[in-house]
């Protein structure tokens, strides 16, 4: 074997070793990436953490806040999830408390409000009651 052949063979071996090193490095990176993705799948989202802590009408307030103020609500959800996860907030958050929280930070979430009154043992909405009384007044004036 000539010296050129030996040099060429040495370069091939060196290049092969570099390629194997690169392949093993990429494989390690992929393993790390897949582990990170697996942890994300197992870890509940911030919204899930908050929803589990919500009580009566809390989800309704949260959904309205997300519809009306999406970016601000995402921030509030993230911070609430941190507080819940750390154990600083361990009580059930009902709709009134959540609404008060949003309003205290300047996010005025609007909710549909219904007022029901009891009439003849049945609950009737105030708007229906007023419309019926207006119709009966119009009929009696004619």
C-alpha cells in the first residue's frame, strides 16, 4: 500500500468517526425532544388546572371572559394555574369570585343576566312579565 492510500484510508476512518458521532448526537437530541414532548402531554394545561378548581358558574364566567378578552384571560389563567399548583389558592373559585377577580384587574366581563320572578307558583322571566303587562294595558286602553 502506498502512502497516499494510507492517508486516504485514515481520512475515511476519521470522517466515518465524525459521522457516527453526529448521528449519535442527533439521536440524543431527538430523545431529549421526545421526553420533553411526553412531559408536556402528561402535564395538564393551565386552563385544565383552573377549570378543575372552578365551582358554581365559574366555567360560564371563564368562557365569557375568553370570548370577550382572550389575551387578558390567557394571562389570568396562567397566573391562577401557578397559584393553584403552588398551593397558594386551594379553595373552590365560583363564578362570583372569578368575576370579581376579573373586574378588580380592569377586565369588565359582561354576562347575560336574567331576572326571574314567581307568578302563580311558576318562575317567569321579568321581561316576559313586563311584556304581558304592557300588552294587557294596551288591550284595556283600546
